[in-house]
C-alpha cells in the first residue's frame, strides 16, 4: 500500500464556544474513546502490526504505550467500569462463533504494562 492509499485519523477538541484545537494525535487506524459512565476518560489507538495500544489523556499527551502479552493478537480496552477497572478484549473464542473474550484489570496496572488481568467467564 502506498502512502497515498493510507487514511490517517486526527483528533480535534471542540470547545463549547466552537473553538477547535488539534490534539496532535494521529493514527493510521482509528482513534477510539474510552468512557466511564458516559464520560470521556482516555483516547487510544492500536498499532495494527504489533497490537500496541497507545493511550492518550484528553489533552493529547501520551499516557502509555501498552504491548499485548506474548501470544495475544487482540488486547485493548473497551470501557472503564464504575470502580476504575478496565474492561478489555483479550481475544476471540473460536469455538463459539468468534465471540470476544473479556477480562478486567486495574487501569493503572494496564498503563504500567501489567499482564495481570482476570478473564471473565460467561455461562450459558
């Protein structure tokens, strides 16, 4: 793929007065929002080749570059729970129509590169 074929996402913060500020965040993939009870907490992007998650604060500063644990192809936050833990997608269940596998982890531990998550199990 040539550079002319690439799409780059940039993030603008729009103030209540209509002013716009480029946060300096750009990614070849999507920049996603992480919310807690509907309130925006972080922004993040994923590197498609290595799966590295780059987490940004709401001013555009990089909080962390998180590398997935060895052997994981999918590893990214979905939302922040009421207690501050993260809900993560940690893979897909090939035996059950490739449904997402989920885990929870302390947000600070995630930012610090910990791989100590608790996988959620669903019954039924």
